[in-house]
């Protein structure tokens, strides 16, 4: 893996919505100064698979020279203090504050300690080290004679507030593997990434979204090669190969597809949303080439967590891939890695780049995607796609499998980071009666007055879609209104429930625009409002 320093991508923001401000208000009351507000209470980072920094020998607490403790409560405090030595370096939060320590039990003799560490994903790349350090720090307590640590993972659940189709309600992360250009090895990357994640301990599914040229039936060899439906629920039962669930139009038994665009989108929608996927940690979607109806349908129906971009060294590949990256950016789907396929081959002790170099690095540098992975031109990699056995399964110790292992670790860590950022992006601070906003990928936090957010709703319930006339008036919303619940809605917005029962969808872009506009001089604000 190569990690390159890259400038952040820059995209045009949508036009600013008009502000609904009172005509006689001398200064806008829509935003607070984050610097002047009291510090918020520390939030838990449940969406992050923690990495560990080296844990040294624990110092004995002052005054605890004896090898025993007075009570179970004192013993619990000792254990929690010991475990809090393990820190997530990215967020500076210990595992106790993160809520990973569960079912802590101490024997009546105050000698044996048992607890469970509940990770956010079973594919956490450092879970073994995590278990080892937890044993080490607790065993270092002078009164502990035996430590029992068990490992588990949180149930699969999406970071989404809306009503998802039943089949998608128990999927934690949906990963799009895309290139927007055919023939670059996108299906090879999707299948091998899926089996890499499964090998890391995750529950994984693959969805082949290419109706016209499905690749999955060739690349894997399930015993049951036909999709069947549940006679009671009328839902689709996915086929399975080596523990990975999979759905493809190629398993539908209807031969090659000849249909128009709207019909294709309907087929994709039906295959994805009516399948009984069950609990999955990761669903990998093998996207078709292009940036058309199918891509938009998938992004609208499924709350995509992240995207992996596949390219080749040629300049032509970069041009098409750039279109796909821009599409994902507009849809608020983070691109977490670039895979440059057919990059090089080794012969006679030298490395050759037959198609040149730089396409993958150019994508990384231009769009701020931090992780780049190179795949070689390798006969076995191509053959594995034809024999029905993925390369990472056929040769799990090979160089190609190691590259996919690094890609899998990257995807796990980036998805966990995205989930943590999304889950804490917008919250309500009742102590100062302000909505706190920290948009993902931004270091700055700002505060908004709840009434301003409610008054500037841009949905059809608040604004006439044909005339643009504001249906809701300034005085209709009380100044002391407070939100009842704020929940993330994919990667792009939050759903805010108000006391009057109104459910407002607030995109991050709109909240940022509000923060910028409510602080401008009154004359400018009035002009915008009119």
C-alpha cells in the first residue's frame, strides 16, 4: 500500500437556500459562536474499531500497596482504571469511555475477573492484540489471580434514520466497488475484497449490480446456481459460496438481459431490496460501468457507507474514473481507497510498467483519497476469475492476497471512522440549547439555534415546490422550540424530529450554508431573504 499526501477535493456547493428571518430583527439569531459556548460533554465513539498504542507496565495506584481490595465495587474501579490505559490514538478515547467493556463480573473472593469486549465489527484487524492487552493490564493488578476475556461484536445495524427496505435493515456497511469504465478488473476487486473481509471474520454479502454483463456466476462456484424465493414472504433467498452470500441477475436463470433503462433500474431495485440478506457486517456492491440510472438508483435506495475506486494506469481510465469520483462526492459517499489494477509485472529481477504509471496516483492526489493499492499483472489472478475460485481463497499467502488484506484493513478502519463521524456529526446540547454541528471530514464545530434550523426547512411541507413561496411563517415557530430527536440519515443528512411531530431532513450542506449566512451583516441577509 502506498499512502500519498493529497490535497482535499474541492466541489461547488449548491445554491444557498433563502433564510426565513424576521423583517424587524436587528441581527440574526440563527448561529452561536462555538468558541463562546461551554464545552460539550465527551461523546462515545461507538462507531470506531479502536487501534492500540503500546501499553506499558501499569503503575500501582497511590495508597494501594496491599495485594487485596476492600470490596467488589473497589475491585470494579481497579479493573476499569486498568482497562482505561488502552487508548484509541485516533480519537484519544479509552475503551471504557467507548463502551466496549461489557458484563464485568468479579468473584466473591475478589480474585477472578471476567468481562467481554464488544467490538464494533468482527473484522477488527487488531482484535487479537486487543484481547492480549486487556488480559495483560488486568492481570497486572496485585489482587487478580485469573482473568477471563471473551470477544464479541455489536449486532449489524445501519447508520440510517429513514425507513429502509426490510432486506437492508440489518446491514452495517454497504461498500460500492466502482470504476465507471469496463474492463479494469472491478469485479475481480469486488469479489476478492468480499472474501478478504470474510476471512477477517466478518459476515459478508456480494451484490452484482451489472444486469447486462453479470460477472459473479463466472467468478464463484456455488452449488446452487439459481436464486429461489421464499414462498411465504415472496423475498429472494441469496445463494452462498464459502460463507459469503451473493445475488446476481446471472443467477436468475433468465439468460442475457435485453431491456431498457427504467426496467433495468427496477430489476436492480428488486434484487437488492427484496433479498433476505440477514445480518451482514459488509455488503459489497459490484457496480456496473458508467454513471447512469443504475448508479443513482443504488445510491438512493441503499445508504452507501463508502466506495472503493478501481482504475488502470492508462490516461483514458483516469478520465472515466474521475467522473465516478465526482458522482460519489455529490452523493456524499466517501471514496476511501483507489486500486490500480494491471499495474506492473516482475521479470528477470526487474519490475516493468507496460502501461505507464500515474493514473492511480493522479486520482489520489486530485481528489484527496488517501490510500492507493497496486495490483500486478498476474496470470493466476486472471485465471482465478475464470475458474470460479477467488485468488485470495486459492492462494491466501500470496502477494496478491496480502495486497487485498491491506485493502480489507483499510476498508474496515475507514468505514468505522465514517460511522463514528456520522453518528456524532449533529447533536443537541440542552445545556446551551443549541444544535452542535461537526460535518464529517471537517475539524471545525459550529452551533445553530434550533428555531433557525426549523424555520429554514426546504421540504415541500414548508416551501411550495412550484412557486417557491414559503408556507411556514417566522412567527409560526416558537423561539424556544427544541428538537426531540436527531438521527443520522446516511452520510449526507440528519433527520430531526420536532415536538409538533414534524420530521425534518437537514442535509449537511444546508446546515453549513445556514451557519455562513446568519452571521453576515443585516443588509446582506435581508437581500438574501427577499
